């Protein structure tokens, strides 16, 4: 198991041998998010293209320009938000272990994945006082990956909770056989998640959710 190392200045940094897992997770998450929102993004850009063309015609004729401009603005804002979320997921962050607020990291992951979760009932139970020691970038990417899994599996509901030094992600999707064995399946998102979490001395386990699907519990070191 890789663990966080203490540098010369006394700060905690993620072990060097974990960098490959961090990079793999970051780009895998970006690819999964892009695949999930690409249709929505293309529709928004297409609408904006058509609206701007119509706006040009209306400006020349002097009729309906304000409505066309408003629609073009909404379409472009929609597309920009999707691109901004994708760039947020792909952004490289210097690995460093420090105290983090679990609710803040969870909210950041939910914000980046708002398009993927839009059609689902999302239940949040985020204790604003819950803190833990973690590499924020690695934890964020792990929660993004777990929420993408939950969104892919869910029929209608996803739940995320943060309390103590734990974050729990659940869904109401079909329950795999022997869910506790899922992190052992090499090169899967859960396997990569576990490796990333272990790089800063955290871990995860998988079980059965009260919603009927999968429950993933991330356990971190208390601050």
C-alpha cells in the first residue's frame, strides 16, 4: 500500500509511486464526464449557432432581436458551464495532504457533475464540521469517479453523506454480486479509486445500500 510521505519541510505529500494512479483517475474521469455531457454540449452549441444566425437576420430587419439575443445568451451560457465543469475535472492539482472540509469537497464534485445528476433525485447529508486529512485533488477525483458510477447505475436516486471522517456514496441501481469484491477488480474505476485513496492513507469499502444498490464508504484519517 502506498502512503503519504513527510517531506523535508515537514509537510505531507502523496507518495511518488501514486502519481500514475492520480493521473489515470483524472483523465478517466474527464473522459467519462465528456462522454456523458457531449450530446448535451453539442445541442447547446448548435442552438447558440442557430440563434446567433437568426439574431443577425433580426438585427438587419429590426424585429425580434432581443428575444433572439436572450436565447443565444442562454445557449452559450449552458455550453460554457459544461465546458467549465469538464476543465475543472481535468485540471491538474499538486498533490499535498492537508486538512480538508469534506462537505466542501463533496459539493465541488457535485457541482462538476450537475449535468450527469440532473435527471436523478439527489439526497445530500453533508456535515459542515466534518474534516479529515487528505489530498484534496485526489479525494475530489475519487468522489467524482464514485458519483459517476452511481449516476450510471442509478434508476432514480443517488445519496451522498459526509460525517466524521467518512464520505458515503449510494445508489438505487442493480446490486452486483459480491459487491465487497469490486475494488479487487484490476483497472476498474473502484480499483483506481482505492489506489488513489491509499496514497494518502485513506481507503474504501463496498457494501449494500439501504436504497437497494451499491454503497461505497470512503474512510479518511481524522484531522
